[in-house]
């Protein structure tokens, strides 16, 4: 997958998060491999862990659900996580 596609997906991901569309977020990432999803969420501004199968998806889904609940982009979410630490 090219960097351009990852950036376009990341922009779409952030739009869905700001709109509170969790189902759309999951639908966007569902067809991707863990590596592709990791790149997409990284470009969207989220802190990322290396793909490790189930642990990666559990962490990523939890993080995306929290960001969607408060309607934050990945960058806004990460900034809030840093302030909370």
C-alpha cells in the first residue's frame, strides 16, 4: 500500500471520528491487514504499537472507540493522552 493511500485513509478516518461514526471507522479498517491499519492510524495521529495480531486490534479498537465517543481526531486524542499522563 502506498503512502498516499494511507494518508487518504487517515484523512477519511479522522473525518469519521469527528462525526462520531464508529461503524464507519471499523468498516474503513476492517479490510486492512494489521500493518496497513497501523500505518493508517499513525498517519491519522494516533500513537501506535507494532502489529501483534489480536493485541494490536484490541488496543486499536479501544483507542478508536474512545476518540470517536468524544469526537476527536487522532492528533487531538494523542494530545489529550499526553496531558493526562
